[in-house]
C-alpha cells in the first residue's frame, strides 16, 4: 500500500461510508436479495470447477506496491484453471468505491472484488454485495480457519457478506541507530507503557523526540483507537446505537497522545507523514504505522530498523487493523456457473496467500499464518502476532461516516486547540447524530 494519497488512507477504514456514493435499487432487504441471487444453489459445492468456460471480472484498489503481487496470483490461477478466466481491473480506492455501486445498479457490475471490511455492511445494506454464507459452507470455512475478530467482522445482520483475505494491523517500527544513540537496546524494544515512557525519556535526554504525535487520521486516529481499546474502551456500542469514545478510556487514550507533545517527546504541529519520514531520517525512534510500511522501509538505503507488536500501554493488548475481504456482487441475472467459479477463485487465493503476505500483509487464513514460510517473513510475522486482539468497527451500515468524526477530535486535541475531554465530547455529540441518521437511512 502506498502512502501517497489521503483518499487512499481514508479508504483503509477511516471514513469509508463517505466514499460509497451511490446506492442500488431493489427492496426487500439483504436476505431477500440473497434468495433472489442464489436460489436453490445455496448449497455446498466442490472446490474445483468443472462447468463450462466462464470469465470473471475481479475489481480491486490495489494500485500500490501490493498490486503486482495480486496480478501474479491471478495469472497463476488462470494458468491452473483453463475453464476460468479472471480479469482484474484496478482503480484508486476512492474511485472504486464510487464505481462499484453505480456499476451494480446499472447491471454492469463486476463478478467479485475486494472491500475493506469497514465498508462491507454499508454495501450489504445497499444490496451491492451478496451474502456469502453458502460460499463459506461450500468451502468448509469457519471461524477456526481465521481468527474471531476478522471472521466476525464480515457478518451483517446475521448473514456473512465477505470472506477475509488478510489483516493489515499497526505495528511499532523503530530506528535501531537512534535507539543506540540514547543508550537503548535496539534488539529489545519497549513492550509496555512503563518501558515505552522510560525509553522516550532517555531519548529526550539525548536530544531526540522519540515518538512524533501526528494529528492526522493516518495514523493518529488509528493510534487513538488502539489506545482507547487498550484502556478498555470502545469507539461505539456494539450495535452502534451510541458512540463511546468520549468515555474515560477515550480521554485517557487521547491524553496519552497529547502528553507526548506536552512532555517534549514529540514536536508540535507534526505534518502529514512527517512522523514516518522522521523515523527514516533518524529524527525519531518509534513510529506506530501499518504493516504496509515494511516494503517502504526496505527500500531506504542504510536504514537500521525493526518492527514489533505495539506496546501495551493500557490494561490489555489491542491494535488497530484493517482487512481486505472478498465480496461477490449482485447481478441482474445470476449465473450459477460464475458463482461456482468465484468460490473456487476465492478459496484458491486464500490458500495461496503466502504470496500476498510478501506484499506486506498478514494472511487471514490460519494455516498460512502458522506455516514456516510465513514465520520466515519475520517483520510480517511480528505484526501478525497481534491477530487475536485486533479490533474492527461494528458491522453497521454507514459506520464510516460516524468514525470520521473521531478524526476531528484527535486533530483538535493533538494540535492543542481543545482539551482531549472537550474534543471528544463535542465529537461524540456529532457522531451520535450521524448514527441516528444512519438508522433512518439504512434501517435499525
């Protein structure tokens, strides 16, 4: 994943609801749509396709460094399945989330695609994507094949609408040379709040601002959400009936970030991506960033760096993560051969996702994560060790619109325009109004 576009960043899971611009017609709700599409075919199917030759249109937003990895996987799949031809169309994520609903509504949608998990519920409510309970059944996929957080994140109103491909969590990247300057052990990065603050204090004594606090969604809001969950809080109630990020754990989390500035561990007014650049330039020791940063850092000459799980600052481990998930799109005229072929494709890519891991991802499939080949990818494996305590937004339609309000609070507090408590309280009032509007828009 590239770092060159704010729109791209927001598509990672912050404000996704605002990117899905058009809905699709048709009433009756998601379950009726499922019956219309799958009919009597919603039964277990083999994982090999023996029907007539079919072509599948596969859309995604892998425009960055991950794109060539998926392209190679698709080419390999096509070579091994002569009766299935998958054609991959790639768009910028913002364009993708605008194009897909419009194309489906016009009866010209792709057969299958990738969505960030935070956008699945919204597209399910709009009947853009189909329930995939039959796909999971056909492929004998269960929660045990993945991990509870990422598997449950694809369920909306009791039906499964997506199959996980990967997770892409935050990790703690660190500059070993900078740590050495402050007398810290570069092979033993801090693992908890006490160790982390002690390390920042030593860095400060050495004239180094160790953790630059970014006020931007990418990755300031992700860091806030991580700390919020570590302190035992939640962004929203599980049913998204009300926001919860302004409660005490949220105030603790945002105060911790603001204190990085107040205590001199971070400069003020950190610009977009300046924290990540500071890590590369030897001006910061630590940077909490996404797993997609691995391949970027590998390209920096003479940079001594490492990555570890995020330190546990609060009372429990937690980390922000996004997830790319497979979806199947609604068609005006269902084609059961294409549906059968899509099952084979999804299962095959999932089973070969060790190659996808090399693009800077953690495979969602447990057997791949536990393989010796994945463990040999030491950076991905380090971040992947957080798999069971990742958090995702509630699977509620329009949740991205409400979560975008959190960005405003994080920005205002870290830029010292408002106290953490005031910033969160004001944002919570706005978010609750958005949640109420979403209930009216999409149904309770």
